[in-house]
C-alpha cells in the first residue's frame, strides 16, 4: 500500500511537471507578434539590415515622407548588404553586443523572412534549450532528478525568462550558453579527461561571443575552480587555464574592437549612470528579484498600481520573496558540499557585484537593469528549487505541506503572470516604446495620416510597426523644417526634440494640440523618465 502511494505521488508529480513544461513552451510562442517591437529590437533589425544608426539617420532625415514599406528596408536583410555589414555595424556602434546572435538572426531572416513572428521565433526556439541545459546542470550539482525538474518547471513559467525568450536580442541565447558552459565545466571537473575539457573549452567562444558580460561568467568559473581546489596546484587548474585561455584567445579580436570603442559604449550606456537615492535603488532590486517568480503588472510594480491594497500586497510579496531567496541561499550553503554552494555563489556573485558595487560607490542604476542579471536569476532559481525539493521530503508532515504550498504559490504565480503578460501589448521591459500602441491606435483612425518627427530614429521605427500601410513618416531636422505637405488628411508630431516644438510650431504658421500624454506613473517603468510626457501632437494651420 505504501509503495503504491509513493508510486502514485511520483506519477502525479511527473504529470504536473510535464504540464508546467508544456505551458512554458506554449507561453513562449503564443502572441509572438503582439507586444510592441521596441527600440532595442529595432536596433537588432538595424544591425541585421547592415546599417549603422548614423547611416540610417543620414538617409532618413531628407525631409521626404516615407511609407512603412520604405522604412522596412532598414529592418530586414538588405539585398545590397551582407553579414560583414552586420558585423561592421556592431563593431562601430554597438560593440558591447558581440555578433553571434546577430549572425544567427541574419541568416534566420534571410531564409524565413522578416515577419515579426519570424523575428521573435528565433529567440523563442533558442530559449527551449534552457530546459535540458538547466536539467543537466542541476543533475551535475545535486545528482537529483526531483531538484532538476523543479528548477526546470520554475524557469519554464518564470515571467522574467518568458519576456526575454520573446525579445529579438541575445538574452535567451546568453541564458543557454551560461547553463551549457556551467554544466560542461562541472562535468569536466568530475571526469577530468582531455575530451571533457575540450568540450568545455569549445563552449567558451559561444558564450563570449554572445554577450560581453560573459567575461564575468568565465571569471566566476575561474574563481570557483581555484577556490574549490584548495591550496595545491592540480591538473584541474591547469586544464581550466588552458580551456579559458583558448576561449579568451578566440575572443581577442572582439576585445580589441571593444577597447577601440570604449567611448561609444560609455555614451550609449550613459543613461544608467544617473544617480538615484538608496531607497529607490533597493526598491528596484526588490522588484527585479520578484520578477523571477511573479510579475502581474505591465508597468513593473509586481501587482497592479492605483490601489492602497495593491501597495500593501506589493510590499508583502517583495519582502516574502526576498526572505525566501535569502533563506534558500543560506539553506544551500548549510546543507550542500562546498563544491555545490560555491558554484551557486560565484554564478550569482561575480556579475551581481560587478553591477551593484559601481552603483553603491559612484551612483547609477546599472543594477536595476534586469537583463544584466540573468546569471543571478539562474543562481537564485536553482537555490530555491533545491530548498523546496529538500524540504518537501523532510519527516515533519506540517513542514512538508508548508513547502508544497510555497512551491504551488510560486508555480501558480508564474503561470498567472505569463498568462497576463502573453496577452499584453506592452510590458515594463519595453521602456521607451511602452505607449506606442496607444499612439498608433490614434493615428490609425485617420485616412491619410502623416507622422513628423525629429526625434530618435529607433523609437520612430518602433512606432512604424504598429501603423497601417496608409500612414507616412517624415523625419525632419530641427533647423530645416519646411512647408508641411498638403496631401495628407491629418498631420501628427511624434515625440520631437524640445527645440523643434518651441521654435517652429508655436511661433510659425501652425498650431498644435496635445493628442496623447502618458500617465505620470512612469517611475518604475524607466527610472530616467519619472514624469508625464506628451507623446503625440496634432498639427493644423492657424
């Protein structure tokens, strides 16, 4: 009877995990084209087209109205530009993003087309490899199937991982390569054969050419190997040095590119150097931590804003999840061998400290950028999975029930979060393009609309994905504004520079009226934009 009950429980658990995994896969592919195609994704498509932002800006700012189809030549593989142009574009303007994902995306769109669903299907498919890599890593760490499956289930319905599995950037590939190299490192340490170290070494170029922060991952792995081996020099240390040396040697050409473009990198990331108060920074950390498990509000506040009860729930959720994560890290340090807890700590700690310490010392919001923290999320989720799995098997029935309830809440919260997020047009991760769906809805109500902008090209290109083909877009330089064309039914001004608004529209022969103004609740959506902003004006002759 006891054996039957145990077998029945295992069958139920297996069925539940399979169901969660299926849901996680479903959420990754449902409504791929629904969310706004925001500025960073536009940048990816610009690189795939082989253009630098400078080239695109020079060509677009000619004062001529352009159709949506004409703008798309800057958002898909160009017949006159090849993969070398893609790499050159990254090297000149965006060297903090190595080219591996962009090369993959170039050929993906070259073969399958540049429909929005096609664009996002590549990172979604790549994200599926997270599941086997995470399973193998947990098996190598704990030699336990239940822990591995709980970790996989947790990541499958993690709202954070879902968001970046549907984004046309390299973050899902980065997640896969982090897990793959970590698993193969532990495997190489255990087997300690030449072949196992060669396989590990072969993954390092993939890791490094996916994202620049991968340098921190390899440094963390080096700290782990040397700290875990004690004071004696061992063959493992020698093998790691040879493998990591090979990885960095293959990455040297891109490191030279990065070194030659440090000023460009600093200028493109300068918005993250803004100083904020320490309480605000802690609040951002709390929200980032919570998003690994629960994310029910599109503006990044965990639960919906605008209600005192929601504020209380938000605080309770953030504090509870922080306590759970803190206890899980403590538990894994107390209950596992050094080789296990040290690996988890180095996985999280090196990248985490690299973005947290500069914010605490010099000020800034680098540590609030959740996509920088993928290794931290993975380490946290592995620690929580181990803690839940271990405490669900203890002798005390009441404590077992408690931890089963915690597991149910975490998984249910993830499923509900993914269900809500999958239906939304915008989410907190879309930053400067968040309100484009509302703007596009207004413009699309008119017969022959013209949208004029002197603003940031990627933001305008992001809006173009939502406009009807009948709409036209005209880029104008601030100092060269000429007569507005008469052949359009309505003319709109989209997020122009302040200089254009004040010098021309208010003092010229035109009057403007506000059409859409963002709500003044943007504080946690994008820390550098805390106040309400007018996104769209309508222009008419006086």
